[in-house]
C-alpha cells in the first residue's frame, strides 16, 4: 500500500521475520552429526588433492579423520577467504586486506580491503567480494548495526591483470558461486541471494526473505549449491535496527560482544543480552527461543531453490556455520561457534 510509509509514523511498524517452515523446517541434524575434527573457529573449507583444508585464525590446516589437524601454511594476518583455482593454485584473502595468489601478493584497487569471499569460475576468472568499504571482515557486526551497504563485487580475468568492479551498493556480500559468466552472491544484510551479470553488473534477485544471514556458497555434486547461514534473524534485532538513537548509544557504550546483534555463538556469558523467560525457563534452554546464534545449512537445487536444511537449534552448540564443502558423498560443515568440523554422509540419500 502506497500510504504505508506515512501511516507507519502514527501506527508503528510491525516487526516480522520469515518463519522456519517448508524447506527450512527445524531439525537437529547438525547436533546429531559426528564431529570430524576439533578446531578453533574453523572456516573457509576447501578440498585440495583429496585433502580437506580449513582456515582457523592465521593458519590453514589439513584435516583427516581420527587425526589432529596439521598446519599447512601460516600468514601474518587472520584468513578471511580462500579459493582454489582450476589449476590448483591456492588464493587467500587476509584480514589486513591483502590478497595472495599462490603465495604472491596481488595488487588490489583502492578501497578493496574487506575480502569476505573468493571464487574461481571454470574459465579461471577470479571473483572477489569486498564486504564493506568502511570495516574489516572481523567488524561485520558493526557494519550491520550501522546498516552498511558499501560492499562491492570484483572480477579478474583468467589472463591476470587488474580487477574490474562489477557492482557496488551490496549489503555485505559474503558468498560467491560462479554461474557461467555470471555469479550468485549471498547478500547478508538484505537476507537474499542475488545473481549478477558478469559484464554489465545487472542484478536479479534469486531468493529473498531468508530467515537468517546468508554466508558462503559452495557447489553440490549434482549441479546445485549449498548455502550456509551464519546467524538467525529475530524480532529483537530487527527492532533494534529500526531504532537509530538506541543503536548508536549501544555502539558507543557497550562492548561489541554484548550488542543486541547476531552472533556466531551465544549463552557463554551472563552479560549477553537475554529476553527473560523467552530463552530459559526453569534452567532449560528452549530450542525454539529467539537466539542470537544458530546453525543452518540449506541445500539448493539446480534452479537455486531450497530443498531441505540442516539445523542446530537455539539450544544446540553447532552454531555459526559460515562454510561447507561437499566431497565424495560427504558434506563437511565448519561450525565457528562450535569449534568443530562436522561430516555428514549424503551419498546414502538419507535426506
């Protein structure tokens, strides 16, 4: 209704979020899955020469069943993104804003210093997501609380050369999935997946009104994709995002760990914002409570539509899923909030 924005000033605006229903129906599959390895805040999963690689802090680890993770390579700054080229070269983005291809630093355009995702197309084109022009990757909560939309999308041809800007005004691009000459992008702060034309930068919304904040995308074996959502939406956070003065006071006066904002893990400190009996009753954490953290992986078909999902609910511990990787009938899932990598057998068709 065209009068809604005017009437909202007098009647108030309803705070609503999409329900977890249909393909997003809650379950406990992530909490029931066996831990493949224990690792502090694992992220950026890759399979290289049959080995599973995961980033943790400023190091890349090789992970194998029944063995301690082994350090493969270390860097001067925490790793924020990594990708594998068609020829097997490892490309790494760092918190410092540097981009390394096969160990060599690559020059980036001015303003590109928040590398949140990297992906190679089949022809060798390198896609890069710059999450924010104002904040570092680790400051993602500040970018959300300030309603940032300064992210951008870049590409470099397989022949090398300079990066070319494809699109701007992207609200924290966090995942990339090349589709021929185009690329699918998870736009976190707008809770949607958007397809960008690789030449013109024209955008088409593919999936919108997601119940959480989408993170990285990775290919599935049958031509679809896996999508991870690193935190849930809830009404309290949505309400705070509408309150400009309150939000600014919170940013100025409260440590970021205790903001009313999404989190990779929660219920670790009594200083965290709670909602009285809405979360715990008689010491029991409700699985349906409006949590700041959650674990969610979604399977997308070849048309990029949700088919089913894997959950760690509010009372679970496998939260903060930012990256997944499929390999030989198994799905590996990195839980940053749960400090572990999970392995789920998908070849049996149990889903």
